[in-house]
C-alpha cells in the first residue's frame, strides 16, 4: 500500500498490477536457437494498461489492453486469486472474429455480467477515416465493438453498436434490464478526438444485441466550462449498485498548456431510474500522482474496469499515462459517503471559497 497517500476514500498501492514485463516470454520471443540465435525479441510489447475486470469462478480476471511495439492494441486475459497482485496472463491473446475489414485497432474493453446471463465486452473499434483528405494518415473513426461470453474462454463477436452519433467511444453496459431493454452509456462524438456537438456522457436503449441499435441518445452528465470534465467526459466501468443509488466512476478531461489531463470522478443515479443523476460531488476522485504521471501519454488516469467483492470491497483498475495498470481499493460504504456527502460543484471561485469557509467554521464549532 502507499502509506504516503490518504484521502479517506481510496487506498493506493506502490506498484502497478500489470506492466509490459508481465507479458509471457512466448508471446514475445522465438525460443528456438536455430531461428533466433541472438535471442532477439521478435514481437515486443510497449504497454499494458486500460483493462476490463470481472470476478468469475472465484478468480479475478483482467482483460487488458496490450499495445505492441507496432502500436496495434489487442486484448489478453490475466488472472489471479488476489485482486491486487500476482496476475498472470493465461492462454493466448484474444483473436477476434474479423467482421470489419476496415478495423485497424481495438482497445479499452468494459466487461459486464448482465441479467441475461452473458458477460458482455464493449470496446473501441478504430478505423481510418474514409473522409480524411489525401495525405492525412492520422484521422480515425471510432465505433463500439461488442463480444460476449459465458466462460471467459470462448468469445462470440456481435455486430457493432449503431447510434445516431458520427463516432462512438467509451460505451458501457448497465448490468440490469431497464424496462425490458438494455441500457447503454455512450459518448457521442463528431470526431475522433473532439466531441464537437456531443455534450457529455449520454445514454440510450437497445432491444437486442443481435442487432444492437440505439435510436435516440440523451445526455446524462454534460461537460461544463472550467471543471475537470470541461473538454470531454466518458463512462468508465459499469455502475455499482448500492442501497442509495447506482454509483458511476467516469473520466473527465480538461486541456492544459501541457496537454490533456485525465482524472476519475464519481456520481450516482437513481436506483429505479438510472438515467437520473441524484448526487455528484465536485472535483476528482482520483488523479495521477508521482510515477503515474509519466508515460506515453502523460498526466492521465483512465478506468474501464472494477470489481465489487462479496465483502463490499471495491477494486478500481486504472491505467496510468497509457503505460501501466494500477488498482485502487475502496468500499461501497466509503463511496456512498463520498458521493452523497461531499459538496457539489460550485462552478465559480467565489462560491467554492464559500464552501471552504463553511467547512472551516463548522470545524471551529463542533456539534
């Protein structure tokens, strides 16, 4: 544990749970001296980070984003009997069914055990933008890809999610039916990086994953000026069901002179109507610190996986600077306290100072 960090909500750990050094040697090296006399790494790995997570058959599973030295990302499954350490990759990298000849890259999968009995994985499927002008070799189009399984071994690929938005990233599935439909949290975008007219975290409904179509998207949590989510925000893992509401862990992005800064924040939606926000504390729940701030894309934390244990411990798995995967521990009780009792966003410096002065005065006059 990181004994130097304390905020009453999160326990941080000194070491990441997954890095590129965890990748099995046989995934990287040709082991035969006849064909690899100098023991050269044939297929190197650059980073292991943003991971879906689920507890299944009393084991903790992480479906990590693995980025090769060739910049192509893919998924690999790491498993442990402990939620915070000793993860080992098992089997082989996940070979997805090739349903889209334009698909170039896949990443950032969310795993959700749904009421219907399937474990769904929703991820970003990226392709080159066909509308890009000649010579533009970086513009991309993002879609939501979908797989499902019942055993974490065999994965069925389903059609891409169709939404009214030109692009779609950070799609998360609600774990229960809502009025007999699948509820998904989306992030509508006009472009690959810029959200454009997309106003924040949205939601929509799907009748069936055999033909997953959202006909209407509605904004759930909008981005706002001079907040930690002023540039864009997106859903993280599936929300946590508690006695007071569904608690969501999301990411917020703002622009700085040094580039984009990603942090995690939390809010709660109504138990009976998860499309209605009922509590949202100001500021961030978790931000990059120390070595977490250094990596391929610095000053970033991003979560697309969490596990709630039987004792109501909550393990939030988060990538740091698009390089390594960490875990933070909290509890449902602490998250409820944080989300429902911390002050809401004040939006102006003057009002923020008023909140702080009120806290100071309360501490001078204990009950």
